[in-house]
C-alpha cells in the first residue's frame, strides 16, 4: 500500500528504538544494563492508582469535554498559579494525550509551511519531526559544550530571520540534563521582545531539578513572555505516570482554542478516569515527587562523577531531568574490541554488543560528540553499567 511522503519523511524515535532493543536483549536472557529509558523506574504512587480505580467504579467511563474536565483544568490552573506564578484560566488549558501530543498538537495549531522554528542542540528527538510534520522548518542552532549546551543571546540573535515563528525551549533538558538559570531565560526573553516569535516551553522535567537549581517557567518572566508562550507540561516524569498519557498545554486563548478544535477531531479527550487520577497527583500533599527527586539527585551525582573519572569521557553535572550527556568523542577513530568507533552511533552499538550496556547515541539529538545515559534506573544497575563502560573503554 502507498505510504504518504509525510510518513516516509519521519524516522522512528531513536530513544524508543534503543530502549526496545535493550528490552528485547533482556528477554533473550542477555544481562543488559539499560541506560536508555527516558522514564522513571518508579511505579505510579498508590494514591494516584486508587483515584483512577475509584473514578472508574463511580462510572467515569464516558467521554469528557474535549480539552479535559473542568475539574482537572482547574487543578492544573491552581498548580500553575501556586507553583509557577502563572495566571491561566481553565479555558487557557488543554489536556493532551501525553506531553508528546501537546508538542505535536501545539505545532499543528500555530505553525505554517515556511515558518522557521529555532531549535537549539541538543534537542529531544521528537522536536524536529513534529516541526516537519507541521510543514515548518527547524533552524538548528549548535550550542557549545563550554556554555553547558545552552543557547546564548548571540547564537539566538544570529538565528532569527523574518520567517522565525517559534523558539523551542526545553528546560530542564532532555537529553542535556541542564537547566537554564532565571538570568539566562530573562536574557532570551529580552531578545524576543518586539518580535512576533512564539516560545514553546517544554517544562515536563520542572520538578526534577538538582544541586539547588531553581526552576522558573518562561511565561512567568514578564507579561511579554506570558503573551508569547505556550507552556507544556505533563504528569509522566514527576509522578511516574508515563503510561497514563497525560500532558497539557497552557497559553493565550486563541492557540489553546485552536488546539481544542484539532483535538475534537483527533483524540476527543484524554482518558476519563486518568483525568481524575491526575487531579489526585497534582493536589498531592504526601511528598511523593520529592522522594523520587532526592533519589534521582543521588544517582545523577554518582553517575556524573564516575563518568568524569573515565579517561576520554567528560560530563556536566546534571542540574535537571534524569540524564547524563557525556562527550565521548575522544574515543572516536579508535578500534575497540575489533569494532571501529567513528561516531556516537558506532560507539553505542559496540558498547551494547560487546559490554551489554545500552546508551542512546547523541546524533539523533543533534549532538554527535555525546551519548545519553538515563539515571532512571537503580543504583545497583548504575554501578554495574558504569563498571562495564569503564572496563570496555580501558
Ligand atoms: N518532552 C520531553 C523533553 C520528554 O523527554 C518527553 C518524554 N517522552 C516528553 C516531552 C513527552 O512525555 P509524555 O508524552 O510521556 O508526557
Ligand atoms: N522522552 C523519553 C526519552 O527521551 C521517552 C521516549 C521518547 O518519547 O522519546 O527517552
């Protein structure tokens, strides 16, 4: 059967591909240590599951309003107000089927062919594809290791043209593990003042920040920033709810309404009883997120320290998300265990085949010198995997 040019132009997600390969090898009985998964290794807290079961039993099994129930959108508005200092009415919020869907749907709602989207490296693998699917063009801005891979004011200014429609920001970053400081964000906001450039601010890792890092929402910087920003967030990462598929977008009324119109034809509404579970998660007073955050912080510190002690590997201390993103390019153009290492792809492939350690190559993130290691796995696995990596490289 014919496949559309649109679908043919989109490669499968590299992060999902490596995660799946590692799972397959495990199922075949191979003792793989996987640093591939971009999801918490914790289970969803019980009180969240209980809320879903209760909702289901109470008959919450039909359709809801397209953008999500008013109760959930009120809970999200309260969360955005109290935690992020953002004033959104429930009408300015649309709940999507995961933040991945929020990214896709928001771009479908606001981008046109010919529009340019400034996309700093390293970027999450899904962004260039969703930009392409909206008919727009990604203008990739290579950031520098010495700037912790964050886009500078000079780099941003140089990338702006009269076609620039959007800047994509993802802080804390997947895969970079860095977080923009309030001052860095303010400097970016200043560059955008007086332009028509929107900001898509993907804040899904906001609760997972480390070493005293302070998270700030881009839209909270100023009235100007608020008016140009679509704030994306979700339940997956902070609440260990990846399988529940709950993300949301908040922003000015017009784009949010446009997203609702698209959603009314695409997916109708997020899963009904999952929405009640989301209210329980967002209004949690048990500190479940903090317990997980503390554990991630411990693992991230350990992983970065170990990586930096390996010859030819250098890694910034992660300040957010759950990824280390070391530069391993000192090992390129070498032969390891009979395999020629020429780039991040051959590095990751040989490491998996020879030492049974799964990492995601940096190229699909636009960062060919690096590989991504997720520390959303147990300390025991982290120690074992890093021992193997160290031995393999020596
Ligand atoms: N944004 C970023 C930066 C991510 O890493 C992810 C994880 N897949 C998402 C969005 C989407 O998460 P979800 O669809 O599970 O809400
Ligand atoms: N966001 C996670 C990751 O980067 C999950 C997989 C995906 O959606 O890309 O690994």
